[in-house]
């Protein structure tokens, strides 16, 4: 491979990688903040560290291997550093290619850096279309009877639904990768329903069609099959309809549609003032999960166990949303930071693309340090580090579904020994999801320790303090004590 065929799109302005392989490896290692491919000898160790004692503390595996051979290779593989003898090491070109592929949102081939526009199509539309799967793109590449394609009021200046959807996603959902993913999922849901009903394209749907879709989204009656693919969720119909209504409103406001068939489709979202969190695990069940995580056998791969412990620790003691632990190349979040006094902070990208800093309790530190060391990273994170917070075993970062499965596995494992003695508790653990840990974190702040609501709101990343205050509403213990005290002397009727 020629490294100069790759462009680093993560710097301004974008720049090509150096021509030589050695320089390119050094450049990428510096850009990402971790080793990519490094050949170590005792001379190299002595040149890097002030003493062998310091080198042994920082690079124990390398020094151990150098006792038996003149040189070893340290290279990055699937989210971790590996150290092997020179004759067992992969080719540096292959390692660089894998790392560039794992960070393909940042490092792009020069030929792919620009997406060719179709005739009459602007570059921003073409860029928005690049992420669309081909079958979806083919289905959308039409215009229905309500599309004002040739009208002077069509300010989008596009000729089919595919381009109009791409601009909708760019303008209304591109600020957050999580929002963009959710919007795409809901549009795919609508398209799947249209295909099942032999309707479409989207700009051909009538109000009657959308009312039928709304009915299809409602929970199906027992033994009644549904043509709308979904996972059970009370919030799903409202979320799906909100995205559909937003799409058609955007199309109408920009003149792509001559009328809005979704007007009034969604009437009044449930007020956050009525929000009352119900899905919370009691302290005893959380303690059972903590104990299982602490005592879990290491097995054949200590790194897998350490990763699961790190995931549990962050959800348990940072109260983050599921997607907030998914690495974003664009934002370089989430990441860990260490202050001068040794205190650790987790920085995440919350809802609305808003960054949030969460102080971590001291008990998190040894768990995270162990995980980092097993990955070949320094125990303490560097400000210049660009490695994913939670690595994927096949490379890159662990995505939301993988994070969900890791936490779910802990709930299920902790439930098993409880089944004979506490079947209700075991059932609660089997139903639990990572978001239940966020509720538990909020309850600990608001109810157990009576943290001021504005401070708790900042830690949780709530847009409204009413949402934070709702956790206090769910706890009746103080009110019960007041009522019992007020009527303690009342004679029994």
C-alpha cells in the first residue's frame, strides 16, 4: 500500500499521510495517541526511559520478551496493543491498513474523499446520500403525485424522495449520530410498512395512508400479526410518528411537497412534568450484580472480563445513557480525563450533541486502570489519546448493541443464583436493561443523598429540571414518615 493514498480528514485542512511507511506509522500513532507498529530493542528501551525500573513498570511484557530475543514488535490490533516476537509479527503494512480501516470515518482513501454528484445534484446532497443502503436508495429514488418537483417553490431543488430524505436527515438529524441513527431506523420502519401495503413512494402517501400507519404502530391485539417490524416499547409509536411528522413538515415547509398529509398526525407529546421513572432496581439487587461482577472468573481472556467490569462500572457509577459510551470519531468522545489531584472524569456527548463531564467516584479508578493496562494502554489516560473508550473484540469500538449485551449478560448471570431464594428479584433482573442503571444513579443522587436538583440535572444531562425532580416524586418514604408521625396518636377506628 502507498500511505500517501490516504487522507487524514480529522485535521483542518485535511492532509495526506506521509509517503514512507515508517513516517505514516509514526503519524497515525501520534494522531490516535497509541502505538500502531513499533519495533523494540533494549537500546530503544534505554533511549525512551530513564531507567530499567521505569521501563519495567511501563512496558513489562516488552522487557520480559527482550530477555530471550534481540527485538520484539508491539502493534495495535482490535482495540488493544499486542507484543510478539519479530518473526511472529504481522507485516507493518497490514497493521496500518487495519488501523486505517478501523478509523475509516477519519482516514479516507483519496479516491473516496469526494462523493461524485449525479447530474444536477449538489455536492451536499451527494454527501448525504453516501450512507444510504443501495436497496433503500433505489426504493426512494422516485417522486410521488404530491411532490412539487418542477415548482418554483421547491426550494430544495431536488427531483426525487431519495435526495429530499437525504437533505432532511442532513438538516434535522445530523448534529448527533444517535439522532441520525434513530431517524434512519424510523424511516426504514415506514418504508417497510409501505412495501408490505404496496404503497409508495413517500411523497405519494395520503393522510388516509398515514392514519393507517399510525394504527399499525399501536400494540397488536393478542394473536394478531403486525406488518410493522418493531421491538415492544410504549414510547415507540410516539417516536415513530414524531419522525414521520417531522419529515413531511420539512418537505412541506421547503416546498418539495404541495401539501402536508401528516399535519396533526401527532397531537401533544406527553409532558415531562408527568414523567415518573418506574424501572429501578432496589439496592439489594444492585449489590448482587456488583458482587457477581467483582467475583466473575477471569477465564481464558482476562481482557474480556476487564472490559465487562469497566462497562458495568461506567454505567453503574456515571449514570450515562446507553449510546453515551459509544465512541464518536468526530467528537473524540467519550473519554477519560485525570486532574492534577488524581480525580477521574468521564466526558460524554449527550442528547442534542451537548458535551457533559461526569466526576467518577474513586472506586472506578482501579477497574478502569486494569482494563487500560490489559489493552496495552498506560494506566492513566493522556490528553492526546484518541483510542476508543471501550474497544470491540473485532476491532474499532464496541457499538450500542454490544454494550447492551454486556450489561444484559451481567443481569442474567446475577439473576440465576437468586431464582431459588428470590424469584421476584430474579425476574426483575431478567427484565432490566442498562437504562435501569441510569435510573438507579439518579435515585441515588436525588433521593438517597438529596443532591440539589440543578447539580443532579447537570450530572444526568437532563434538558429540564422537571425530569430530574421526577425521581423525588417516586420516593414516598419521607411523606410516609410525616403521615405516620402526624397520625401516630389517632385512635384506631
